[in-house]
C-alpha cells in the first residue's frame, strides 16, 4: 500500500489524477474502519489531513464555503450560525471523538444514504465543489448522489468544499436512532424555510437509495399561508407527503414501514419547530 | 514506512509501519505504550482515545502516516493525573479497560468546560463505552475532578 501525503490541493489533485484508485482519507472515520476490518485494501491512501485549504472555511457573497475536511466539531463551533441545518446534523454525528475527525467531505465521498450531513445540504440548496487537475466544477447537492454509496464524483476528482447559502429562515434537523450518540440514522429529516422566497426545502436521510427531497411536500408547504400560524392539519399533511416521498428498505437498523412512519413524525415536528421559530422572529 | 511522531513530549520513530496501520497499533505494538486500549477498532468504544495535536481522537481511526510530524499525548503522558486520581477515589475503575480512554475524554471535557452539568458530562463521554456499566461512578469521578479544578485558574 502506498501512503501519499500532499500538502497543497494542487499536489493532492495531481496525485489523484496519477493514481485514481487512491482512496482519500481525512478523519478516517469511514476509511480506517474498513481497513481495520479488512473490508478494503486500497492500493494507496491519499492523506488529505495536511492540505490546509481543505480544512478552512470562508465567507462568500452568497453564503459560506466550508472546506471538505473541516471537522464537524469546527462546523458546529465556527460556522454553526451560518449553516444552522448542517450544524444541527453535525451535532448528532457519532461522539466528540468522531466529530473531532469526521467531515462533510468524507460524508459526501462515501455517499452513504445515511450520511447525517446530506439531508440539510439538500434542504438548504447547498452546492458541492469538486476539483481535479481538469478544473473545478460545482454540483447541487440535490444532484450529487446517484445511488447507494455512489455519486457523480469521477475517479480523478476530490470533493473540495460545500457552498452553503446564507440561511433565509429557520432550519431544523431530526434523526431517529437507538440512542442519542454513536448511531447511524434509522432515518433522518432536514427542513429549511426560505422566508424571502416563501418556500420550504427538504432532505430525507437513510430512507432511500440516496438522500432524497420530498418534492410534493415542498410544493404543499410553499402554498401555506405564511402570515399565519401553522395549522396542525397542515403539519400532518406535510409529514404524510414526506413519508410518501421516502423509498425505504428493510435492513438491520429498521423496517421500511417503521422508517416511513418515523419520517412522517420527524417531518411534522421539524416543520412545526421551524414554523414557530419563523413566527416568533416576527418576519411574518 | 517510517513514522516520526512526538509522543508524550518525546520524539519517537517507528519503522516498518504498514501504510494501513492505525496510530493505535503504532503506539501499542511499536512504541511500547499499551495504555491506550484496543477494543472495537471502529471508533465506537473510545478505549483508544488520545490527544492528537491537542484534539481528542480515537487512535484506531488515525492512519499511522497521518500522525507523522504531529504531537500525541496518551494516558501515559503528563497532565492527566488529577482526573486519574478522581477515578481512583470514586471507584470509577472496575475492569479498567475503558478507563484510559475515559480519562482522556473527561480531561478534554474539563479543559473546555471546567464546571459541566450532568447532561454535558454524559454527552462528552457518549463515545466511551464501559462494559462493566460503571457509569454512575464515572459520573462521580468527573464531578469530583471538576470540583477540584474549579479552584484553580486553568486546567492543564
């Protein structure tokens, strides 16, 4: 096995181009588990932990650019207010030790349908920045995932950042698991209110081959009366539509039926919380 | 490959390290520091918690090469004695396997928050499993260490 240690992004991209089969590693919270358990023996590891630009974040006109290897703990502490949905999801990741190492780039790179970062990125319309020696491109998070653990990422490409738009309203995230820490989501849901456009974004996690949007639920929520409190019947309808949008399977963590039911509950609750926050903030 | 790493204030060199090897393996099997425990090897149990450049991490999830040129502090290192003493005095050690990781995790909590509320302690230790289920004594230990640290200007 080869161990590659680039110190700049340009160097990392050159190495990935020369050795496309190299497995990128940053926090190691996915990759090392596979290696420790002999589930994977990559020919090369591409260690991104010394590439400073991947662990940085900066403000853009339209939002925040979060480096792919910025650990969740720093996402929470440093950009929590600028990416509230993502930060809420980040707080549910693993344990302190895992949040000190794991990062959004790793979540995207693994492209597990259960990745905690994914639903908020779908809900708030975030963009994934991808680079290779051929150049840099951006892909909406909503178009990034192509199947279970599959994405639009080409073999010579690396996820370099996510671009999170400046929040234009309350965002919420909720997740079902067997305990309050160290769980892979049974299902999860993110909602983002845009109180300027009067629209609602959604993201479903761990209840389909990829993270999913609930398009019908979004359409329904956009038609709500934004000058009034949220009727309970509307919250329920929203939950039902989210449940219908899911495409869950039975697996070790839960049954499809349970996931669909729980998602409806999560969607109803998170929309209710977000709507109450919106009404309290007086933007009505 | 060769890995050079500062461990507990000392420059150490490990040779013939396999590229897929974890920092934990290097510490225990190559550098003679068996204090950090090897249990789940998937970041679930926290028994291998160490400081890497002053950040608490599971050593089993750090590739050895990622520690090159960095600073590691293990349970054998200095500065953890007060938390360790609190664990001893409260009987928070049963079989002892989870103890090194819990002491590092508790120390990490107390330097960030010298007076944590119980829910904060529980959340900070959520990544450390005790199979003897001695969690109540462990809570006592962290409360005791916190009360002792309170009178001091800084922890660490």
